[in-house]
C-alpha cells in the first residue's frame, strides 16, 4: 500500500482524496494506470475493464497526488478519455466499501442507491456518508452489471433514509439515478447473497 510521504506534514489523511478516470480504450486505460503510479504516490484501488468495453481506474492518495496522477493520465490518453473526477476530503468509509473489506452485524435498515455512472455513484456514496450516521457496506462498480454501479449502507431507519435521499439527489441531478430503496429490518438471507 503506497502512502504519500509528505502527508505526515499536513492535516490531510493519506487517502483523503479519490479520483477516477475512464477510457474508451482498454489498452490506453491499462497504460494510463501504470503512468499514474509512476507519476505520483497514489494507491491504485481499482483498474479494470467495465461494461460496455471500457476501462476504469480509481486511485486514492492526498489531494495533490491524486490531481497530478489524474491530470497526467488524461494528458496521456486525451482522445480516449470518457470522464474524470476527483473528490477531496473523501469520507473514510468510501474506500473500504469499494475494496469490499467492510464487516457488518445486525442491521436495522438497508439503503441502496443505484446509478448509471460509476463517478456519480462514488459522489453519492460520499454524500450519503457525510449526511447521516450510516455505515457504507459495499460499492460495486460496473462489473457484470451493465456498466451501472450501486452502494449499500446500513444504520437506523431515519438515518438511512436521510443518507439515501442525499446521495440519490447527487445522482439524480445528473440524470443518472436508476433507483433508490430503504428496507427496514432486511432478512439475513437477502444480505447473504448481496454482500
């Protein structure tokens, strides 16, 4: 796991920012992922093909490193770049949810936000986690789900409702919301197959 050496001299967490770059060319996307790792001290969270035949890389690090890496990759792949984005001061629950390392116990409520866009879903998850006291469980990004993405979260019913509404508003503003739901007291069998 790479950490920015200079982050110890600031108030910023080492993985406080996240950036995504998406390419129409798989080959260019792989080359750009390598280029970002050679350009700045970032951590490569995800680098893979996504539906329909594109490539996406998601990186984390301090804000300056993430911006530098995304800019370098965009310059390298200029014509094949579909989209880029960066979120500084990312909520600390987002990266573990992307990595699939979150453990959960008994749930009062389950919230789900589904989007047509990976970038907008990450923004929605960040907004949801910053809005109410919820725990992000998992963020699935465009793999074997037709290019869509979704986030799951848990907490008290009122908190989950507030978080889902706030996150869904981010996605809806871009016209990319597929659906949003809140399920009170979800059955364990549903969770077993979901996460």
